C-alpha cells in the first residue's frame, strides 16, 4: 500500500463516517473533509471521474454547511422546524388560543 492508497482509504472512511452522523453540521464538515481527500486522491492518480465528482460536491457541501450553521446559531421565528405549543385558556367571556413558538416569540389569537 502506498501513500495515495492511504489517502483513498481515509477519504472512504470519511464518507462512511458522514453517513453515520446525525448532526447535520458535523455531517457537512466531514463531507467537506471527504471531498478534499478525494480531490487529492483523484488528482494525484489522474482519476478524472473521482476528482471531478468531488470538485462539484465540494461547493454544494460548503454551501449547505453555511446554511446549516446559520440556522443552528440564529433561529428565527419563521424557521420551519420551530415547534408550536398551543395552550387553550378560558377567559370570562371568550375562549382564547395562545400560540407560542419554541424560539421565544408569542403570538396570540382570539
């Protein structure tokens, strides 16, 4: 086994690791590292399909990483995964439904 084979096995191991991850930000970080390792491997051995594929996947993973890390650190009230909590309260004359999002924004409906 030579050094380039080791880079190929490293890249393959990173792909397997990415498939086993649950956290999307960590997954994208490992995917970017895998793309870089496969780029190195493909260019070094002249494997055009390998390096071309990972050259195309690298900006996709970087873009998704930036989107994921932005959402993870800056939740907004319009985020689609924000959970709604609904509480029904009884007033003296009318029933109100209070809706609040888990990111801390209260919305009241009559």
